[in-house]
C-alpha cells in the first residue's frame, strides 16, 4: 500500500514538473528579446490565426449572423397589427436561405483559410523552433557542453551520431519523418475516437491530447537535435507523467471550445509552448526529480496501438514495410 502511494506521489510530482515547465513563459520573453526574427515570425502567427482566423469567427457570430437573422427572421415579427411572417412557409424559406449563406461563408472563407493556416503555421512553427535554437547558441552545433551538463543531456546532444552520414543518413532521416507523421496521424484518429466512449471518454481524450500536444511541442526540438525516432519514443514513453503534465496547459486552453475556435486559440498559443519546450532541459529536469527514486515509473506504451496498426497497414505495401524494418535495424 505504501509503495502504491509513493508511486502515485511520484507520478503527481512529475506531472506538476511538466506542467510548470510548459508554463515557464519567462523563457518566451527571453527568446523574444534575443531574436527579432523569432518575434516577427511569432507575430505573423498571431496575426494570421488570431486577428484573421479568430477575428473572422467573431465577425460571423457577432455581425453576419445577427444581420441575417434581422433580414431573414426565424420567428414572426409584428409592426403594429401587421404580421410580417403570417405564413409558416416563409419562415422555412428564410431559414433555408440563411443556412445556405452561412454555409457559403464557411466553404468560401473558413475552410480555405483553415487549410492555409495549417500549412503556413506548420512551416512557421519549425522556423520558430530554429530561431530559438539560434538564440540559445545550439543550432548547427554537433555537441554543446556546459559546466552543468550531465551525461544524460550529452547523450541527447550526440544522439544523431548513431545515424550514418551521407546519403544513407538522409534516406533514414526522411523515412523516419514520414513514419513519424503517419504514426501521429494514426494516434490522432485514436485520440478522436475516444470522445465517443461513454462516461470516461472525455477524461481519456484529455489525457491522450495532452501527450499528443506535448510530443508536437518537443518534436521540433528533437528534429533539430537529430534525435532518432526510436530514442524519442523511448524517452517520451519512459517519462509519460512529465509529458502528460507538459501537454495539459495546451489542452486546457482549447478543451471547452468548438473545433474551429479551439484550433484558432491553439494556433496562437502553440508557438509559445514550442518555445518553452525548446528552452526546457527535459532530461536534466526529469533526472533532478527522479534521481532519489528507487526505480523509474516504467515505460508506458502510449503509441503501441498506433504503431501496431500502422505496421499492419504497411504490410499492404511490403516494400515500404521492409524499408521501415531495415531502418529500425540500423538504429
């Protein structure tokens, strides 16, 4: 019983540490003051996703829909004794026309803007992480040493040395990127499916979303550090409580809004969390908390279902699957 309590306490402590690291926005201030290109790129994200995307939603709900309701009312209005909506069929026509106009607004503006925002923001997020690395003096360096750096952080900095150089390393890197994208896509489908589970679906969905966003935040940093996919997944799943805590503020910011509004809010806040992740020395932070523990929390196979399903899907394409297996053996 005492061991169970100690374990739960360790999980809670590591979760709080992750939550604290995600909310370390003083690092964002440091990055902004250290890099003007970073500040400009983050400002572009805010302009596109905040002013234009969320602004469009605000205009739709606050201006366009009220105007349409006034022009095409959904209930009878009277001026004196005169009934302007005496026939119910008129109300149905008004409602249909209003719905068509609103749908046209979505089709011609929101959905194209949504796709454009995703594509452009994805490029900008990578640039933001790169500018943060430059501000920290780490981008482009093979190994960065400091007086406070322990062996675990040194291992992360030289992780890319395990990969072969030249064309072979490039091929493996591209293969890893493609597999990582597919893996996260399958995991996202898995996360979305949990919303339909009765009673506990929302809780499971919140937890899985926390892991998903935490992985997204650190992925840019790990890509720039050339950390192999196998090492990323092992480190992530071995420190699942920390990353659950790190991703929680991301999910809390969007969990209670509609899908489009949630995307707009997340698109504004995500660069900030990418910066806090980039500035986090996660191995040192986790090591400082777990050094006195007798054994770790154990590896939690978060991506097991997605990884297994993806490999079964790749069996439909034997050559692609053989390539993945060869890359795993090289690692």
